[in-house]
């Protein structure tokens, strides 16, 4: 490569390409209050051929050379090309396992069902992919002399865990605003343990968001929510990574749960770059799955995206997607439309039972993944997804963050949910005879005599 390529990226208004900002500017929206996106100098990236990019990404994968061993920073030229490697804050996120869920697929009526376990990562959710980029940029900005006192986010649990961890690693003060009593214990303890200032507010996510926006505006605190499009740059690597894991073959469908809708937008953005740079030549179809209790995108989809109304998000077991006014709505609609997409929804009962069904095949799903799996079941049942098609379901968080929900399911204590597949713990006296009696009874009950 000669002369040395000068990769560049900047913030650009979604609706007015003439409005650009440097990535080290503290700016989250365009002049009209609309979202920004990060744009790359594609002409410069095109000087490297598709096969050279593939080889570069493969050579870096799962190695340790700083910072390219990260699934995100292995694609640094496509993510944040101008950042100094010394300012990257990474815990080698990405490279999560993508595996063939054979038994569960059979139960769903699919021969080629795959799960991408984005929860197998440092803080247990895909939010790490975006947060490594955002926090790295903050470190870079501070190194360039910008005054940023702290980073902050509103969160339904996973964003705050990721922000707290990456900020702690970089010695940047962090504060997180959570809806009181609405996130799991595991999610709450992560930012507490990582030393963030943790504020529990008597409101929901949308209420926390309103407050953190004011804190960002009035108090010089850097906003780490996904309206900050730096996060999207990291999250977009998930689609690239899936295709890379299939040796650059494109699956037929990718199913993803959606709340604030940054992640489905990010997925499309990664695919867009691969298409434009020639790494792939066809598109998968996308499915965004929402909880029926918090389904503004689903409702808009029913109107052909003609009408969008924020909803008051009702409580859902899928607490990370209990969002009524998704910030990335416009980006998500664009993604769904361009990828021949579908929006599905799942009720509380559907998501809980689906999690249990899948868990019985050896998976261990978070409730949001349950929403995606329940949506997949519906689309297989109604013939939209064909038996032989290759389907990837993005599992967004680790099930271990949501054990409260699983415990209550198996103890049959979830309100309004039948628990079709309960597996209660068998309490028994500590004697061989008592154990034997119980064991035989249980074998008989489960498998017949
Ligand atoms: C954040 C999150 C989502 C939703 O992602 P959006 O970008 O808000 O649509 C889904 N699942 C889990 C586990 C999450 O943490």
C-alpha cells in the first residue's frame, strides 16, 4: 500500500450531509436536533481490495497484538481510524462464539439455526462492543486537551455495566442513571463494583434519559448513550464478525431484539460497509424483535412506517428493551427497509416459555434473546422463514445476568405466566433411601416407566 492510506472518519448529519463535525467534538445531534452518524472516507478504504481486507481481519483475529486482537479494533480502519493506539481502551471484546444450535433448531423446525452469543464478553452483553469505542474516544479527547470531567449514561442495566467497566479501566469518572427497582441485581452490582457513581431514579429508562441529557448539556459530562453514534461504530462489527465466521458467506436471516434500536441500526451499518467495499455481494434479511409491552417499532411497522408514536413502555421481563421512545428509530426504519426486514413481537408469556424451551436444549438465554427466539418461532410457523434457510439469532446478553427471572420461572412465581417447563429443585433428606425413592419417582414422572 503506497502511499500510506489516510483513513478518516467524521460525524455527519443523517439528513444534511453538508453538516459535519470532528469526532473529538462534543456533539450528539445535528443543527435540527436529529441524529448524527459516523461517516468514513470510503474512497480511501476502497483503495484496499476486498480480499486484502478479509485477509487483514483474519490475520488479526484472536491474536494479542495491541489493540488488534479485539474483535472491534481488529477492524480499526473501519471503526475509528485516527485514534492513537495508546488511547484505545479495550478488554478484547468481540470474537464471541457463533454456533449451530442443532437440537433447538430441530424443535423450531429449522435445519440451520445459529446463535451468536454476544453476551459471552467482559460485562456480559454486546454493549461492550460500543463502549470500547466511545470510552477510547473520550480518552483520546482528554489526551488532546479537551476537558471532559466524566462520562454518563441512562441505562436499563447493560449499558451502565459496560460504561462503568471501560471507564474504570481508563481512569475516567463515570456516572450511571438507572430506573430504580427495574434492573436485575447482577446488572446493578456491576457499576457498583466498578466504582461508578450509581444513581437510582424513581422513573423508567425514558425518564432517566431525559435527566442524563440535561446533565450532559449543562454540566459538561460526556453522554454515553447510543444517541452518541460512536457506540454504533463498535456495535456494527457484529454483522461483519458473523459473516467472517461463516468464511464470508452471508446468512439468509439475522434476528435481533430491539429496544432503543441502536443495535439493529449498527448491524445494518456493518453490512453496508461490507457491501460497499465488496466483501459481500448479497444481503441477509433482518428481523427486529420487540417485547409486546414496549413495541413502538412494531406498531409503526404495522402502518408501513407511516405513523410513529412513542409508547409508554410497560414492565417487561425483557427489561433491557423496556423503551417506549427509541432514540434510533429513524436509523432502524432505514435498516429494516433496506434489508427487506420484518418487525415481530413477543408477549411476556411467549418470551418466558421460549427461553425455557431453548434452555432445555442446553442454551442459557437472557429474556431479550427469548424475545428474538419467540419471534423466530412465529416466522417459521407462518412460513416466512423456510426450514432450510440459514438463520442467525443474536443473543444480546448472558443468561447469568438474569437469574432472578429464571429462578422465578422455575418456581412458577412469574405473574401471568404458566411456566410450561418448570424444573423445580428437589429437596430431599440426606439419606440414600430417601434419595433413591425420590430419584425413582422423578425418573418415572419424567420418562415414564
Ligand atoms: C441494550 C440491549 C438490547 C437492545 O439494544 P438496542 O440497541 O437498545 O435496541 C437488547 N438486549 C440487551 C441484553 C441489551 O442490553
